[in-house]
């Protein structure tokens, strides 16, 4: 990892924080995308403490807003002559249904569209920097979920966990189609399940769900344990040529049948393009 540049979202807490600090200690330079300035500055201080003399950086954006994701991707691509890794890790769960300024359900916008747009915005720089890697944080919560292409924004029958499960299914389908499109470029794309981890995740989701999540965390993994697979996919030479896979405990795992549906993956990509108002390479 010596001298490599890593763009990471969700690095100010939880498994993203642990992974960023461990990768910095290995010699990498971290470029974070964050929303909260106070937490980002604290994260920068921790990174500097792990490896002094490295010019880590941060860009600020609300990843639930398409215009913000486009802007920050453009800023990073312009500022960084090379990007060796992109770690799409930020995610959230919301108890009540909310709609963004783009007309998107907030979970779908934050957990899927941000991955999609940020990746496409940095695609050319990653390809120019090959060999490079993209790692997307998914979850076993996807099991049992299915996409309703007639109602991707869950205007009917919304539940916070249901929306989260669908978004994690989107992460795996996106990774599969992304890997297919990147074949031959020297850029790999994989995703993983970190396990149920005791982090800030879900604390502010509201309602009974937030209470259940807080209670369940008594038996959860630590962020250090949850970050192991993320670090493995980012740094291990064992997965240098692996692409399009779903990992758990640093080993390939089999996701649900719905997550292996390549036609659904292609359709999700096309629909994401339409919602973002762009045509991807």
C-alpha cells in the first residue's frame, strides 16, 4: 500500500474509520469524502497520527444529493493525478420515508446512487491508474430482498429495514455489472458483508428500529473485526485479479439468487443512468 492513493467514503466512524487508519499505517494516502467537518477533521488527525508526513485530504459533500456527488467526484478527479482504490463505504438506514431534492427515496439515494455516481465520476482516473480496485460495502441484509423496478423509490409499503435491504441488494448487483463493464481495464470491483458491527449505524434512524439496533449491538462485532474484509479487499495481493465477487470473512461467498441476477443488474444500471441523467461508458 506504500504510496497508493485511496478515495473513501464513510471514513469518519465505524469500519471505514478503522480501515482508513490501518491502510494509512501501511503507507497509503487517504482522500476522504465526508459531510461533517468536525468528524472529518478528527479523522484527519487520527490518520496523521498513524503515519506522519502523509498529506491525507478531505472533500465535503452530502452524498444523498446527485449534484453534490457529481461535484465532489469532479473535484477529486481534477485534484488527484492517480487513484489506486475507491472504497464506497458510507451508508445509512432511515426509519421514516424521506425524499431527496432529486425525487429519490433517501436510502436508495445515499446507499446506491452515491456509489454509482461517485464510481462513474472517478472511473477514468481509476482506469488510468490501473491496476486499481473498487470495493463496495454491501451486507447480508440483502437476503430475501427483491427489486421492484416499478417502484424503486418504495412509495408503497415503505419500511426502514426493507429499504436498507433493497439498497444492499443494489450494491451487489451494481458491483456485478460494474465488474463486467470494467473487464480488461485492469480495474477490479468487489463487494462484501462486514457482519453486524457495533458502530454509529442506525442510531439516528428513529422509531422502534433504532432502539432494536442499539440493543442488538450488545452482541455485535467490533469495528476492528468488521473492517477486516474491507482491508483484505483493499490490500491483499490474493485478490488482485478477482472481480465481481461478494466476500464475507475475507472469503468469497454466495449472495442470494436475486443478487446473482445479471439481467436485474443490467436493468438497475440502465435505470440508475436514467435517474442520474447520464450515459455511462
